[in-house]
């Protein structure tokens, strides 16, 4: 039986003909063997030589191990390995991020990055709104967006929920959203909540302030489009999808359906199971790239090493993947920095992100001693200070709400 080698080290790989993946590999095996095991499992091979593999199949469809580093490998998968209907994420993921994670012989493995050829990128449409579209809806051309997550994350009935949104808008916030665990519980049915929030947003608009609230429609795959349609008809101005629990295709089906005419806010709850271990899983970067391909308009990317969720300066790659307009043919995605945010850290986040960002605080608004409106004012003031390059403690001298927030939570 013929044995085949998947090693093509240092060869020129045409980026238009391959999907190129960078993996981090922790293994007792020699790196070359580990890399070949991955390339085989994910393309034409298996754990042993097989009589059914021939030169033609191997040459056309075999993955190529292109680079090996101390603990990294680069593997290129021929475009032909992907389903004809290439704009379909499930099959792509099962090639580049499938069985390989379970290979007993390898140890730990992490997909760090992925590069798709133009022919595949063009099968996806990207965001319908993106940064520009969301800014236009909000009449907020330059300043960072500033939002809240209604807290407590579950339990408020529709009226109190909508009152929270109204107060947040009165305090100057441009955005608010449902929390990831809230969809359609009996204490807050989605129809009643959407209608009550729509009334609050209309009232704010009639008083001169434009605001968006993302209604969480994360539900079963066969019901998500219908639910999105319904919440739109009840007045939703934005919808939210938990992309890991619902799947990338949920984002895509919503973004590509012509009946959906509102931006899609993409939450990433459960991503930590894949992204947190620096040696195993899938880093946020490929997730960000695929969300953008599928049409997410805003995406949580972490707080660039500052907030309550684990994260580090590598989050910058995720930010770049939202904003990069050179390598991808889509609109940009609004990066959302959320998780343990409060006024005293807004300046540091904006320093790291720039102004094209949506900064959000749940506890950092609802925990303000003066209540939601003052909490929202303090967050808005912190954003204004950063936008005007004024140190936050300086700005707080004339802004009481901000001063109280700094007293309570401090500053970093
Ligand atoms: C923030 C949040 C978000 C996190 C998730 C929460 O609330 O609503 O779900 O931002 O993390 O429940 O934690 P707080 P990430 O402002 O009260 O922390 O954005 O990193 O996906
Ligand atoms: Mg949350």
C-alpha cells in the first residue's frame, strides 16, 4: 500500500486556491508527524494507510503542511475540499476545526487564524449595516457608541424593562440590549418586552434622542427567522443573536434574508469554552472573521484586557478583523467592548480601540448610586471625556454623575 506525505514545507501556496489555517500544537509527537496527522484526518487520510486512496485523489484534495514552527503549524486545504455551496459555514468548520481537536495522539490544539481565498469570501455577503449603517441609524457619525445591558439580566417585567431603557436613553446612551439569557421567559414575554421597548425608543426619539435596543431572538434554528420577523413587526430596531449557541448559520440566515431590515448585534456567550485556553480550542480571531462573513453588524470582542471577562491585548486582532477593509470585501463590523465596564475604564478602552467602538456597561450603569439615568449619564460623560481627550478626573470636576461613579468604582 502506498504511503503519502502531506508535507509541503516552504512551498509557495496560492492564497486564492487554498484555505490556510494556523494552529498551535502541544504534543509529545514530533511536530512533523503531528502536522501530518492533522492534515490527513482533515482531508484525504485517516489514522492508517488505506487501499482506497490514490495519487489523483491525494494530489487534488490532500491538505498541505506548509510551515512548522516550535509549536505552530500552517496547513493549507485545497478549495476543492469545500462544499460546492461554499457559503456554508458548517462544512467549512468541520474541515478546518472539526475532528482534529479530539485526536488522542496530539494533545492540545488551537486554531489561531484562518485565511480564506477570494472565491470563498465572495460567497458571503457580510454585514448589511456595519459601523457606517449603525452610526447612520443613530445619527452619531464619529463618537464611540455607548450602551447598556439591562440588568438584572433576568427578572424584570416588560414595563420596568422598558423604563430602564428609557432612563438609559435619557442619560445619553445610544444603545441598549437584552442580556444573553433573556429571550422569551414568562416574567418578560418577548412580544410585550419588544412593544414596551419600542414605545420607550419612540418616546426618546420624539424628545430628540435616537437609540437602538437589541432584542435577543436566540432560539431554535427553524424558528429564528420567524421570530426575527415578529420582533421587527412589534417595533424592534435591532436584533441580537448568541452566535455560538445558535450557530454561525443563524447569523447568516438573518443577515441574508431580505425581510430583515434591522442590524444584528452578535453576542458570543459560550465562546470561553473554545477561546479561553491559550493552547486549545479556537481563538476569537477566526470566530470574528466568520461572523463578519455571515453578516453580523456588531460583535462582542472583549474589553482589550481591561474588563471582567478574561482577555488580553491579543483582543486587538479581533478588533482589526472587525475593521480591516483591505483583505475582506465586506462592510466593517462595530466592535463591542463589554463585560465589567464602568466609567473609570472607558478611557483606557477607547485608547486601545479608537472611536469606532460600542462600549457597554450593565452593572456599570445599573450600579450607579443615583440609578440608571445617572449611571447612563456617567458612562456618556466618560465617553465624551475620552472623545475630547480630557482626563476623566478632570472632566469629573464639572460632571457630578461621573464624579460619583469614579468615587464608587475608581479608575484604571
Ligand atoms: C456585560 C454582559 C455581557 C458580557 C459578555 C454580562 O455585563 O452583559 O454578557 O459582556 O462578555 O452579562 O456580563 P456587565 P463579552 O457590564 O454587567 O459586566 O462581551 O466578553 O462576550
Ligand atoms: Mg450579558
